[in-house]
């Protein structure tokens, strides 16, 4: 089983380079691995990783193939970018698969790493009336809180969200909610439940009924 994650690195022009990690969502471990010496994670600094990161930071080339690297050592984050020079809004709506990506990391130029858990808003597993839902762009990001280097309330948060989807699914089946209303209600509840230090990023597209 993979613990898929996407990682967005801020560039000098304030756009982002997007990368994939197959196991990066496991215990949100990349939070503690991404830094100037190991920009793509791993236990040991390497010159090629540093040079590759710097090239991605400053070059005006936005074709991902231009940054493919021939390397023998593997890093937790794939250094070959998915896309170069995109905004966070574009990542949220066009690249994040909220069902299959379990975590998202936003990395500033100073390597401040903000970690998010994904919350998919699809209801086909919770409501008989819903046949299918989009997975890309159809979700919420919820920032992870930390205590002594460990994520806080992870199991509770996951269970709370699933309980919410169970209830909303029943209300959709009973005809109380249209899909757009159900989606908006779930986002509102997540924002209400979040602590002051927890950031909830909702969809950037319009909510349709």
C-alpha cells in the first residue's frame, strides 16, 4: 500500500514546483526530512539533490522533462517534477487527487514545511443516490497540528470526518441535501471543528447543486 503525497516547493518567482512521493504521507514523515541539505528527503545530503533543487528554483524552463535526472540513489520525494511554475490554486483544483493523495506539503523558500491531510468530499461510498464523484479538485485540505514532533489527533480527526460523511450520505439519500448543499455543509463543519491553529482550505471552484 502506498501513502501517496504531493509536495509543492515555492520558487523564487512565488510559483511552485510540484513533486510526488509514494510513501510521503506515512506518519507525515516528510515534515522532518525536507530541508536545505536534503530538499527531497533522505538521510544524507547530496550535491546532485542540492543542485537539482536550485535549478528548479531559478530556471525559467517550465517543461518537466527538462528537469529529469539520471541518478542512482533514491529519495523519498521524486526529484523529477510533475509540473513547474504553477500556483497553489492550480494545484488544489487540477492536480490534487483528494481520494488517492493522503497528504500535501507546502514548502516555502526558507523550508518552512506546512503539512496537510486530505479530505475527499465524494459520497458514493456513503450515499446510495451518488454513483460517482470527482477525486481531483474535490476535497479539503486540513493542516496537521504537531506536539513533540508527532501529529496530533490523527485517528480522531479521520473518524470524525468519516462519521460526518455517514450522516451526510443518509441525508442525501433522504432527499434533504442536494450534492452541492452536502458538499458545502461538510466544508462548513470542518471549518467549525478546526482549532484556531488548524487551517482548512476548501475548494476554489464554485459549489453546484
